[in-house]
C-alpha cells in the first residue's frame, strides 16, 4: 500500500470516528444557531406564522430598548466583577496547593465540590444565606456590630454583587484545578535554573511561573468570559432578574422575551447580539495572545 492510499485510508477512518460527534453538533448546535439567526429577522409569537421584519428587531434593541441597555450593563458588570477576581483567587489557591500543604487531596475536593453541585441547589442555599430575616450572613454581620443590615437579594444595590459572590465561589474550583494542572506541568529544573539567576520569592512567580502558566491563563480567561456572559440560572433562581431588573442578564432577558412574552424574533435578535459580543471578545483574545501568551 502506497503512502497516498494509506493517508486516504487514515482520513476515511478519522471521518468515520468523527461522524457521530459532527452529526450531533450539526443537529443540536449548528442548526439551532442558524435557525435562531433566521428567526431574528421575523416577528413570531410561536402560535401564528412568522412575519419578516428585516432589521427592525435589532434596531429596536440597540436604539430604543432601554431595558436591553440596562441588561447589557448588568451583564458586563457581572463579567467584570466575576472573571478577574475568580481567576486571581483560583491562582492563589492553586499556588498554595502546589506547595504540598497537608490535606491537599481533601482541600481539592472541598474547593471543587461547588463546581459539580447543582446550580439550583447552590442558588437555593445562598438564597437562605442572604435572607434578610434569618440568613446566616446578616446574623454574622449583626454579631460584628453592623447596624444597617442590607436586604441582599431585595436591594437593587446589593443584589448583583450578591450574585457575583456566589458565582466566584462556585466557579473557583474549576479554575483552580486548571491552574494547578498548569503549575504541575512546569519543570522543577526551570525553577532551579531561575534560582541561580536570582529568581526567588515573588520574582520566581513573576518571571517564571506567570509566563509559563500563560497558556493555561489564556484558556481559563476564554472559558470564564464565555461562561460569565451566559449566566442565567443564578439570576433565575435567586432573584428572577429583580429587584427592578437589577440582576437581569442578557440570557435571562432572552428567556423572558421568548417564553414569557412569546416574542421569538426579538429574543433571537438579543441572542445573536450576545453571540456577536462573545465572538468579538474571543477573537480579540486570540489576536492579542501573541503579546502575553508564551508557549514552550
């Protein structure tokens, strides 16, 4: 068998193994996205035939819909408040665990447990913690002498920060595991060579750990950004987007318009705008990675 025929046979085998995954991707991801894109140009209430509306849905969202502007701001605040803090804390925890502290396995399980827990269960537990009447948090604050106790989930000022805290707590373990895997992939010889050149203490992490960990940091950044922009379950269970739409996010706004107000075209247009935002930010990250991501 010649090399070309072997290459053809290998390609056929590869496509054969990939076919089930590609089929599932096409049916459950690609086709729904294309369908949503087409629906975004219509007015459709699910019960009557859709009517072509052109770019009207996009014009209404971008120019006229003040609620959508607020929802977009809420989502951006959520992303900015969640991603950097979560990544920093996850990195610090990973550095601590990578030093071989006692009970390392138990600590990994404790930190990762919220990740595999049901988000609905997590949201309900934190709703009880935040309860202004019998919540643990306000009870602790009162013991510390705080007089003006906030009504966390019923306050337009504190509701969104409360959700951000829950998101950081729940997602910390996932980022921590990724950073820990990246740290354990760094050779000890690199640190030994760096110590000879004076890279000790914080200099070791600044000049060696962070550059060598940059591919992992890049991946965690992309995944965290995409996940934060798609937040829905916490807002749905804990606040239902309130109070006064203070915790309403883009995905929750899409849900409201699609399945509460039966404005499928309008909801699809909002979803396409979210898709465009995530796509642009992801492509921008890929474009800028050569400036700070260092591959061995």
